[in-house]
C-alpha cells in the first residue's frame, strides 16, 4: 500500500485491495504535456509539473492491467475523472 512518485511527472497509488492506479501528466503521457517542446527532460527540470489533464492506468496485484474497453491507458482525464477512478479502484 502507499504512494510512489514518478520522475516529477506523476504518481502511483497502491491500495490494500491489491489494485494500483497510475496518474501521469508529463512529456509523452496522454495529457496536455504530451508533446512539450522541451522533451523528456521537461518534467525533471521543473520544480512543479502542471497539466490540465492526465492519463491513468490500473493493474491488479498480479500485474494484470485493467482494460478500459479499447486500451489499457485512459487518456486526457480531468481532475474530477481521476478522482472518480481513484475512488473506484480503492473500493474494488
């Protein structure tokens, strides 16, 4: 259980039920920063990385990724949508 940060571009939360959600919003992720002109080093050079949206991915304790119906990553999620997914995953 707990939190992990990922290169100043997102975070991962693992819940007691064994499910994990990844929330990423840096260069290359499906978010506003996807094609940032400063490239992969963009997030590491920032004190704080900001974005209007983020991508999420979810997997279980065995590493099986959740299927959102057409992909294993859900792109361009608002803060409200991310919060809804965090609540869902925590309650599974």
